[in-house]
C-alpha cells in the first residue's frame, strides 16, 4: 500500500518520441501564454515560472506536470 513510483522521461530513458512530443507541446503552450494574460491558476504558475527560470525550463516543467497528471 505505498506510493507508486512514477519514473522519469529523461534523456536516458528510451522514450524519445514521447519526450519530444511532450516538450514541443509544452513549448507551444509557453509561447502562446507569453503573448496573453493567464486565465487559470496553472497558467499563473507557468507565467511566474517563465519569469523566474526562462521559457525552456518552464516548458520542461510543464511537460513533467502533464505526464504526472496523465499518470
């Protein structure tokens, strides 16, 4: 009855297509969000993350959040 271990979609795991699709989709969301105001709490979080860390890092964080939500 413990927690399920999620695992990684990092570079060393051989899921290259999944990782690239998630990150490219996240980059599309990040670039669209940079041109408008955030509407949801997730978008507010993402906008603040873009300001703190940059677009690429925010896209990877969003891809990670997306795969954890899907799991």
